[in-house]
């Protein structure tokens, strides 16, 4: 009893000194300019008069850490509204008894803002476990954990492990729990005491005539402000921590603290009942700190301590929740508070068990991931409008700024907030570049110098100032020490950087990667992912610095290459390798005849130089323009400049992605279309200016063929003619979306192309169109002329495209990129007899391009090898070719042959089915169908009947084919002539 009276006396004495200041705070006296940010012209510079007035009317709070900087974290709580925010608040703040919430997501995703929004709408307590850099919240709980508990003489951070000393274990666990319960009871009691005084002062203030129209929400916001920014109270920097310190000096027993908590708790509940409130929320922010502090100092309640059997270690977070739940119980099984715990690596099992072991029943702890982060560019822009003057936001610079902020910062609200208020004082686009360089160590190249130079028209800043950054860069220290985790992150980053698409999951690493800040929970997803451009590129830059044990991007692409197969439904390793190579070789103007070998040696394009660009459409003063973004691939040197991800792959979940890329709505340099649409990759090159020709752009459509080919007596591998013919068809514009065996479809007229080129694919929440082109992989073998015409319309609208005499009707260079098989253009030419007449038995190849004039080329093999030979692994392409040669000459029949044969068998089965169906008609029909089936079977068997005969002058086998017999069996004339030609070539080589 005496101890209780002493405790009350200590509390009363403390509160007597602070009561009048609390009354002033509750009433809002001296509040008008308290904690508000004011623009310091001496520190930053003079502003345009319109902007200065706009900032004064905003009344932004100042940062607790730096009063000279504004803080958007506290501004206009309860005022901002969006569907995502409303949904998040509904999911997180549930008042039903027994319903608690664990709010999980990556650091910087907006968890603190969402709990502040919730507490501005609901009564509750706000605790932090550490200062996350915002300097908000009382230090009462961090001091209790890190100082009082840790430094207590009887507290042990690690419980005894010896199974023979179960009594010692029991005693030490009891000591630890008792010490922790007393220390954290003081923290809760101090918060309750100040809250009770706040409610008393609020009641008196609301009874004043002038305040009868003042809503309860105003006082709730003031209570939240006092907890989040205790330094605003004039008499004390932190009233809560100071009261805890005063009580701790008296060394109260746990029972005394429990008694006083119960008295104050019941008093508060009676006062809240007047406002139809019977419960309140208890928020613990940044709980991952408590979840990893003293992890072996406590135990779960249900486990057997004897001999250490089944023991489950628990961190200090478990003991905080367990102790507070005991103190807030209003009956044996009910509490008066609902928990909202935020963090990045908190165990749901631990906190559920902590509450259940106190109340005696399994309490509902749910997990939420939505934090109110912006799910669409429209929502983000609506938020920006509040903080950037209309005169700025509606300017062209403002529009580019909003677009770039969405492009780089979606999902990271903390970074977005910082950028917002920094835009109030600095050159916006330049600052964004500096910010990304500081945070992720690369320079974004998605904004051209010409656009940056136009910021002089931006009325915000009249003199340069020193750029300071408050945010810490990404911490890769943990990844450097964790080999398996590092490998996982780098693999995801590389795949996403190349194709903007990663199909795998994080698996058991999900929680740890969220905790480290690399992964996040996106809207409408229960699985975390690494999907933010800023994080992806930061990981790629870090992994390619060469100072850690990590595969470089080139090493990764080389490792992926052997996994490729000749027939694939999606982008394969060779396509990605080629994108890397083209980015490397075209990083600056390079002669096209050095990179490619042209079919027509007189092609005008052959003598031009070009470089890779990633065009992006912009509108400046009502005029459409195009930025030329660049991603610098410098081989073994670190990547320092990026326009965004290097490539974008077809994704059936995102319709019209290809069309948006063709219309330069995306920023990636390469696109990997769906199978059977066009070539395997497509990109844009900028042709340099010459004395006769201005600078211009061309499309490049590439068919990637990672083929072994056919071995010949000269010791090389050659791409077969049928594979080459098909490859050329796929990269020919008029054959886009047309089945390889289908006849030509007429091209649309110029007027139709112009209409199709003008069609716009509006941006939705994810930057995609919801209708647009049909995307059905089940119909890849069907002709789709409408989709082809859409693509040709977009190609026709390429700005400043090369003229038709240089690059053909649609300004497109067609490229067959084959490795290791050699492409022989001579095989496409007509063959002549000795008397000069054309060999009629050999089919003359006709270009599917007709008269469209699109140049045709293959990779220059020497340049392909030379530009990559010094990269690590060195001489990779040569080694890969040697391995394929060894396999081919040992087997004689290549993997491509086997695949071709399997396709013939499939055709045979199809014809058998037709024969069976037609057998119902007449004996003549059955006989005809049977002959057709046998004919196909004989051709297939003839292809398999290649005999390998050793020759005396080398190890290369000779492919002996009986062309006359093949012809009698029904082989095509072209096949017979190709076989005859192979035999003649080998006979000449042998002689």
C-alpha cells in the first residue's frame, strides 16, 4: 500500500509540473506556428513570388530532425483520400475484440504513414522500437530495451543451455521475465497517465462555448502529434521518456505497477465511453528491431523446460506483447486494446503465441501488406498536385517530373515523399538524377540534356545550392556475407534487367529479402517480389563492380546460353546474349558493315554508322518529341548509366505491351516479342549524319538461331537452308504474324498505315492497355493480319526514319544472328550448270520481302568474337563453337535434325488421322490417303538414313545421300538438289 502511494506521489508531482503545458497543447494555444516549416531564403535562395505564396499557404510541418526542412509525413493527416488508402485503413485498423494486425512490407513503403493515418482516425498509442531516421516518436521504449533491460545486473541475454541445470534455467527465465515485465510496465503506465490528463483537458476545452462545434478528430490529431513529436511540448523534450525515468528511480514492484495500470486504464475506458469508444489501438512501429533483440533471453509459454526438451527461444518483442496484454486485460480472456505491429521481419507465430499465452485463447493476428502506396500514376499525380504549384506541375517540366517519379519511385513512398518536398526548393529533374546516383550508384539516362537545359524556365530556383541527401543508400553488406541469398538476388536482378520480367518466386527467402529492403509486397499480391526498377538496377550495378564474389552480367548470360534450345516459347539465353552484345557494340557510333555482313554488297545502309538508342515519346509545348535514352554496357567495367531496364519481354499478362513499346511509351532499348509474331528481338538504331544524309532512325529485327547446324568436310558447321529460309521470313515485315507456310497477305495502304500509327494505347494503372491486341498463345499458328498491320502502322510512324532507298518501306534492317552455325548467303543464290544455264533441279530462293527493299544481313562473326573475347569468361563464343563441333562430328546427326524429324513424324500422324477420316468415303479415297501417308513416311526415313563414311584425309565424316532414290520416294525437288550439292562439294574437297 505504501509502495502504491509512493508511486502515485511520484506521478502526481511530475504531472503537476507538466499539467499547464498539456492543457495549452490540448487547447491549441500557440499552435498556429508551432512546428511549422518556414522557407529560409538565406539558406536556399530566393523563390518566385507565386511559389513562395503557395508554400506559405501549405503550412507544412517542419522535420523533427531538421527544422529547416519540411516533413510531409505529418501533413494533412485525415485529409488525403484514395481508394488504396481507404482499403489499407479498413484492413489494418479493426476494432473488433481479439483482432490484431501485423503490417509487413519493405522499409520505405509507407507503413509509418498508414499507422499515423489510422491513429488520426482512432484513439490509440504510438510506440517506436528505434528511430528510423525520421526522428518521430518517444524514446521511452527504445531506452527501456537497449539500456534499462540490457544493463540490469540480473538480466541474461542468453539463457543457460545445459540440460542438467533445469532449475537454473527456470530461475534465470523467471528473472528475465520479471525484469522485462517491470521495465515495460513503466513504459505503458507513463503513456496511460499522460493520456488520462489529455482526456481531462480535452473535456474541459470542449465544454467552452467557442469549441462546441469542434469535432473530436481535432483532439485525436493533437494526441497523435504529442506522441509522434513530444518535443513540441514546451516544458520537456520527451514527456513520456521523462515520466518513465521518474518512475524507474523508485524501483517499483511489478504488482504495484500492475495495480496502478489497472486503475488508470479503467479510468480512461470510462472517459472514452462518452465518445462511444470502448477500445483503443496499440501501435508498435519498426517492430523488427524488437523481433531481433535478445533472441535467446525468453521462451514461449507452452514448452517444456525440463532438460530443454522442445524449447523455443523468443526475442524481447514477445515479452513486450505478453506483458502489455496482461496489463490491458479487462477480464480473464478479453483486453481493451488491439495491436497493430509494423515491421519487415516479424514472426507472426511469435506475436500470436504471446497474446494467446496471456489471454488463454487463440487471438486473431492477421497479416496485411497494403500500405496505401500508390498503385497508379494517376493516384500519385493527385498527391503531387497538393505539394507542387500548379504553375509548375502543369508545365512540361512538371509533367516530365511526375512521369519520372512514377517510373523510378513507385512502391517506395518514403523516397517519393522526400523527392516531393525537395522539389519545392531545387531544380527538379537534375535533383532526381542526383538523388538516384546517391541512392543506387548509377546515373539515370531517361532524360536528355536538352530537356534538362529547359529547367532554366522553371521558376523555382534562381541560384545553385549544395545538394544534400538525407536518405541512406542501399546496404549490400548482408548480401556480401550470404552467398546463397546473394546469388538469388543477383539472378533475379539480371533476369529482370534483361527482360523486365521474372517468373520465379522468392520462396523461403521472401521475408529476409523484405527485411533487407530488396523485395516488397505489391498491391493485390500476397507474395513479395523484387520488381522495382530502382532496386533492380542498383543490384545490377553493385554486382558488376568486380570487388565481390559475384557473377557479372556477362558471366550470367554465358551460363544461361547452353540451356537454350532451338525451339522455344519465350525469350531464350541467346536472345538475351545478343541484346547485351548489341548494347556493347553500338554504345557509340559504329560502322554497320563492321557488325553485319550484308546480302547485297551495294546496300546503301552498309556504309552508314549507327548507335543504340531507347526512344521515349514526350510532349513539349504541345509538340511531340522523342528522348534518346542510353544504357552504357562497357563490358567488364561497372554499369554507370542506365535508361531503365535493358529489355522488355512479351508477357501474356500485359496486353499490348509490344504496341506500347513500338510507340515509345516504354523506355527499354530492346523488346523480345512473342513467338511467331516477329523476330526474336527488335530495337532502334540511330544512323549518323553524313554529307548527303541527315541523322535518322531504323528498326532492326533479329532472328536468333543458337543452332549447331550441319557438319561439313571443311570442319565447319552450317545452318541448313530450310532453317535459314524460315528465319528470314520471321524478320520480314510483311510476314509478321503470318504463318510460315501461308501465302502472302496484301499490305495495307499508306492511308491505313497512318491511321494505325496514330492509334494511342492509353496508360492504365500499370502502364498497360486493357483491350488492345489479342494475346492468345494457343493460336500462334494462325495468321493475324490485323495485328501485323497494327505493328506495321507503328513502324511506319517511326520519327525521322531512314528513307525507303536506304532501309526499305518500313525502315527495317533484317538480321539473322546464328551461332555457331555459319550462314551462307551463297546458298540463297541460283545455281548454274557448266554451260551457263540455270540448274532447273534446284529451287531458286525468292526473298519474302518482295519489293519492299528491306536490307538483309547476318552477324559478322569476327566482330562478334572479338568484341566479347576479352570479357570474363574469355573467348566464350569460340569455346562454345568448338564444343558444338566436337559433338556434331561425333554424332553426325545434330539436335536440330532430330527436332526436324520429330516434326515430320507429327505431320505423318496428322495425315494418318486424315486418312482414317477419309476412309469412310470410298475405297479410292482410302487408297489415295494411304499413299499420301506412305510418301511422308518414306521421306522421313530417307532423312534419317544418313550413313557416316570415314575419309582418309581427316576426321570429318562424309554425308552420303542417294538423291535418285530419295526422288523416287517422293522427296521434294529442292531437298534432292541440296543433297546433290552437298555431295558434289564434298567430292571437290576430297579431290
